[in-house]
C-alpha cells in the first residue's frame, strides 16, 4: 500500500504517522524529543524515528514510504529545507530535508513550520474545509497563526506571517519575550491564563483548565480572569480580521478545549468590536493535536502530486529569514509544547 511518513516535532515530544493516500492514519506513534541531550541528539532522534517508520511501512505494507513530511517549530526556511533556528531545541541551520531524505533512501521530503502545517490540515480536512480564506489561531504556550488565502497557507515575504501573538493589545502592559510590552500572547494564551489564575486563586499549581472549570462553577475571580483573556483575544482577532478579512476564524490549542466556555463569550466579544468589518464564523479546530502530523502528511503527498483538489498548501517565500549569529534569533511561539520566555515570535 502506498503511504508517506509524517512527523510533527515539538519542544518535548514528537508525533508521527504513516499516512495513506486518502489521509488515513495507518499507524501512529509518539516519542520524547529529548532536548535535554542537546540539538545534535534531537536531530538524530528525529532521523531515527523516521527510519523506524520506514522499516515498519516496508514490513507492514510491502513497500517503503514514497515521501515524508516534517513539521518543526521555530524559524523555518521551507523552500530550502532548512530548520533555521529553534530556541527550545537549540538548533541552528539544520539541513533537515537533506538529512531525512538521505536517511530514508533518497525519497522526497517536505519541511514545514509547525503552526502553518497544522493550519494546512485544518484548512484542507478540518474546521476550515471549504473556506477560501481562513485564519487558524492555536492558543497554547504562545499564540501564532496560519493564514489561508486563495488555496494556500501564506508564509509572508520572510516566513514570519501569522504571528498574531505579538500584536500589541495592551500598550505599555506586561513585558513579552519579543521585547515589546502588551502582546496578545501575554494575556490570552493558555500559559497567560494559567499564570493569572494561579495568582488570583492563590494556588501556584492552578492552570487554565482549572480556571475554565471555576468559570463554569461561577467563581467570580475566575470569571474576571477569563473575561480579561477573552477581551484581549477579541481585540487581537478583530485587528487580524480587519487586515485579512477571513471567512472563518479557527481557534485551537489548549485553551480551545474549554469549548463553549471560551467560544460563547469570544463570539460575543468579537461581534461587539466589529464596525464595518464582516463578521467571520468563529469555530473550534477539529483535528486537535493531530493537526501538525496530518499536515506533514499532506505536505508529503503534495510532493508526489497526489492532491485531488486545489486546497491550501504551504506557500513559502524563497527569501530566507536572516539569523544573527551573535545573538539568539527570534522564535515563533505557536507551538503548544514549548516554554514561554525566552521563546519569542519573529
């Protein structure tokens, strides 16, 4: 059976799959990233994981994978197959595409940015299916976005498009790792809500999920924390929809797991803020934490020309993001499993 390898690399763990031509996950597996062992060991773990999946596919389906796709965090030069920089994994300028292709017997390999790859999956087979323009915003440790326009995921001229988490929504507010104050992700990410609720509740172990439960039980302290986050998120989203005019806003990540506890007040807050803008549908992501892996599989199938319809794909500029070797380059913060500071969005 013809299949491809899909890998979604996070700060602490990796998700992988063998994916059939119809998008079916034929086999799923997870492994620890092992970042405490250093960047070279992380890269070797990725290569070894992919090699094991290739062997499994050969044994189980009678032929090796036809292609592979990998989604990684940080700054990504997808056009040249380079994982440019990831603060939480410690690597710089890793020729990921070439390394994987060599390890996998020379098959074609696609490299993508983790959030844009997840957005690709949501746009093609998830909550954005059928929408010609959408914005995918995962609310995790940080906040980033994937912009779906005209059947493609827009990466921008330098690969930085979609970093909605660094829209300033509270000028002069809380300092952000990017160097600004008042960035959206400092108020509306899952980690921001966790910090605010831990302080308000007096429980240092409390997190955003606990806050959502307290909101549902009517705790006034939780309601205030939650509404502050919702208001900040609505401010950022209205700025984005004013610029992009999406037909659908897809909200994912850990905070979206609160369901209507989040979506009911968020839809109301967005509606209150729009004036001349057209109100988009505000919907939850459909694919959960499998989006990145599914998107990596779609990238791999796209290399083979097996897409049945013209659907969103990851349009990357050939301009490579510059990196300063004297100081850490900025890091996109859309991945849900990376630490907050000093992870900075570009």
